[in-house]
C-alpha cells in the first residue's frame, strides 16, 4: 500500500490506475492520499476505519463534526463521475445512498454511511432479493431525468456503428449470426430510446444494508432511456454461482418475469433492450481482444422471451 498523511491506498486500486492508465491516471493516483487529507481538513472529518476500494474509486469511512458517520468517495473525474453526481442530486436519497456534499473540482463525494459488509446478495431467497431490487429500481426510474445526462439513443447509435467491425472480428459464424441478431433488435428500438433516469448497474452487490432504510442502491452510472435497458445487471447478478449449479436459465427467466411485472414493462421491448446490453458487453469484449461471445451473454439471451 502507498500512503501519505496516514492515508493508505489499496494496492489493487494503485495497480488499476497505473497498469491501465496513462500519465494523467498515474498522476491522479499519486496525488490521491494528499487529496484525501485535504478534503478531511476542509470538511472537518475524522477517519473512522480502514479505507476500501472498488475498481476505480477509494472509499474512506469518516465521522462528521456532529459524530454522524459518512463515507468519503474519490474517483478520477470522468464523464461517469459527473453523471453520478447529477443523478445522486436528482434522486436525493430516494432509494439510493444520499449525497451529503461534493467537491466540484475533484468530483469527490461525501455520502451517507451504509453497511459495506452486507449486500443484497446476502439474502438467500432470490425472489425476495429480486423484489427488493425491483422496488428500488422502480423508485429510481420514477424520478424525472435532469439535464446533463447522456441519452440511450446516442448509446444505441454508437453501438450500431461499431457492429460491422465487431462482426468481422468473430471467426465463429454462429457468433456472427448472434451479433447481427442483437444489432437488429437494437435497430428496431433505437428510434424510441425512452426518457427515464436509469441506474445502469443495479445488481445485488450494488445494494447495501442501511439504517435509514433496510436497503439502498449505490454506485449509479446514470443514463436517460428505456427502463428495459436497466434489467441486465439484475438478470446476471451472481452469475458464477448460478452457472455452477446449472440453474441459470430458470433463474434468469424467473427474474425477467418478476422485474417486468413489478416495473410494468412491455416484455418484448424489455427483452430487446436486454439484448442491447448483451450487444454492448460483447462490443466491449471485442475491443479488449476477445474473439468469441462470452457464454454468459448467450445464456442470458437464450433465457429471454423470443424477440
């Protein structure tokens, strides 16, 4: 671990920025301990436990001057970070972690404290957990989307433009057929991309236990679009465990039925926008050098209602 002013940055986060990033990313991660110390002083915060990190962010448990717990979250300023701030302000804690303060220059956020040790994945009954997730998703979708967020129409057009080159990178004719089919589904829907504010990454590990409510969502990557585009992370959540038991097709179908019913979605449109997520994931995989469609993507596609 690297540290300055007593602030420790987990090795995995350092490696993520230095291995995959350029000069700007390396400079940010090198300055991170000093930035944390600066924000602790500015907001009069005291550290309240060990730092932890995700793939791209550092979280420092803290206490405020009134002794209330909070979490200081820092991530390199990017389009997604700005979108998260816009979304958190608009949601204002309704079904999601509450934004207490933020620093416009660094994009650092001061968030309410949640129980990072207990995610929705700890609920053994999958139907119960999925109902909780569906309830949170419905609340998030009900809030009007503010200005400044990217729209699903633009995302869909970018995906479709990338398909020809991606298809050429797939040697298996069946994979090429699948990718064309998914692209056709997106093309049919792209003219009506929707206008709801989406979380974009709502799955069991992004729902934490809380004091204010039993469960609250975290880590949004807001986008404006059709709620069907928000389903895939929930369908895919806990995939490794499902795949190991051979129960994945049944569970994915059950989850899809539960979510579309709870959210009042048209099943065919929801299936089509879920195929859009599979297309997006596969395009990213191909950009990273993969030359086959991941088995988990085809398994989810096969479990959906026929489009």
